[in-house]
C-alpha cells in the first residue's frame, strides 16, 4: 500500500472505521488511538489489502484484532497489578433532529437507552450488532471481519435482538 492508496482508504472507509472504533471502545481517546493504529497496521501489512475484494472489511478486522489484543493486555496487567478500570464517556448527542423540545428530549432519551442496552450486551453479541446496524455490513462481511461462519453471525444477531427486545420491552411499549 502506498500513500495514494492509504489516502484513498481513509477517504472512503475512514468514517466507518472510526465509527466502529468509537462504538467498541466507548471512549473517544481510545477510539482515536485505535483508529490511528488500524491504519498504521494497514501500512505495515502492505500486501494485506486487496482492493478488488473488500478493503473496508479488512480494515475493520484489523481494528477488531488490535482492540481485542489491547483488552487482553489490560486484563493481564490488571491481574498482575491492580489498575483503574477503563472509563466510558457519555453517549454522543443526536444531531439534526427537528421538532418540539419535548420530542427531541424523548428521542434523545430513547436513543440513550438503546445505546446503553447494546453496550451492556456481551461482546460476542455487541460487535455484530454494531457492524450490522451502525456500519450496515452484510452478514457475509461480518463473518469475514470476525472470522466466524455466517450462521454464527445470524444466530448472534438473532440472540442480540431477543436480548434487546427483552431489555427494552418497557421502553418500547410506552411508544
């Protein structure tokens, strides 16, 4: 990968990669670091990206592997010497909505509750949900990113939807 190809990847897929990074880390500073490390790793692995295939999927899998490695290292260090837990920042506010102030507050609260419920899911359910709904990847692309069978992706999405439906049942009934 040369400079031109890197710029092309950043222009085409940078926003999606950053969105994914911010969703899985839950922290803007960590998302920035993960985003930067993802493209640095892509530069190191020059032959890894095949532009005829799906470079977005490849970049997302690189980001996911880096994030998992960091979490593993953090857990190991925490076992050796106790450290402070990673903190999560507040959810981003919704932008570009029109309507009364009351409607905006209700929509913002609903979105916050949904984000919180998704964030509380186990990692194996949360990541496919982010990839499917936030980045609009297909089941096949998610399977490639996570390196698992497509059937597993489908079952995890189904289970995540059921868990979210159960968690948000009261909220959704009020609407």
